[in-house]
C-alpha cells in the first residue's frame, strides 16, 4: 500500500464519505486548490480495485508553534523554534473504517513529515484532532497541548526513534 498526491483528474472526490462533512468538503472543494497554491499537500490512499476511489486521505502543511503551551523541558529545548509540521486533516471513508487504514495513513503522514524535517528542520509535529479523535492520536504517542485539548503534538525526535524508515 502506498499513498499518492491527490489528482483531481483521477480521484473521485465526491464519493468519499468519512462521516464528517467538513472533512468531506475539504477534500472535495479545497484540497486541490490549496495544493496548487502551495499552501497544503494532500495525499490519498487509493482503493486497489478501483484506483479512482479514495480509501482515506491526509493533508500536510506547517503551523506556528506556541512554545508556552509545551511542557517546560520542551520549551527550553526548542526556545528558538517557531514552526512545526501539521497534520491538518486525516480521514478514512466510513466503508473502510476500523481496518487499520487510519493507522497506516498516520504513519505515512509521519514518515513524510520526517523526510521533510531532514531538509527544513522543525522539532514538532502537530495535529488538529476533531471530536472523538483525540484518543486515536494519543494511542500513537501524541500529547495534548496544555491550553488546547484538541491540538496534540509529538516530537520529531520521538517519531525518528520509533518509526521504521520508509522503504
Ligand atoms: C479517526 C479515523 C481516522 C480512524 O480511522 P480507522 O481506519 O477507523 O482506524 P484504524 O482502524 O486504523 O484504527 C487504529 C487504532 O486506533 C483506534 N481508533 C480508531 N478510531 C479511534 C477513535 N476515534 N478514538 C480512539 N481510538 C480509535 C482503533 O481501535 C485501533 O486500535 P487497535 O489497533 O488497538 O484496534 C477515522 O475514524 C475517521 O476518519 N474519522 C472521521 C474523521 C476524523 O475524526 N479524523 C481525525 C481528525 S482530523
């Protein structure tokens, strides 16, 4: 399995339904436009039986980091840092839920951000978790920011030491 960049001429964005309208609409209406403006990048996992169908997607970009919302030790270590990688969106179609695709997409997103961080260094990866998904990210080692429970982070150092490099 591997993800590819969203291709509006190939992928059937209208068919995708993760159960959260904002995430469906983003894929349908915004993801391609935002990518063509170099604001975000969206990667999709294709259904191998019908490659125009999307099993799941995630969107990556950068975000300012509020160091004051981090634990004191990390604030000290990263006091010069201003930005982190952001998993802005991640969703799996309802028809394919609970089959490990969310985990696959999260690991793929982290691997891509790890590669990016080797070129343009940043110390943290941040995720905006919509309702109910906080525990999904906590399961994979993310920690909530002190002030915003819906926003979680993991250090690039932790990702590097826990993830197999992509083959
Ligand atoms: C959250 C979401 C991405 C999970 O995708 P999925 O393919 O069903 O998840 P997986 O099958 O890969 O599950 C991986 C693990 O996370 C757990 N998990 C899945 N969804 C969870 C949730 N909402 N809360 C807590 N744990 C969750 C699973 O139980 C599984 O654990 P296990 O390995 O111990 O069994 C998916 O439900 C989704 O797209 N939801 C709607 C959109 C959304 O909320 N996106 C996230 C925020 S932007």
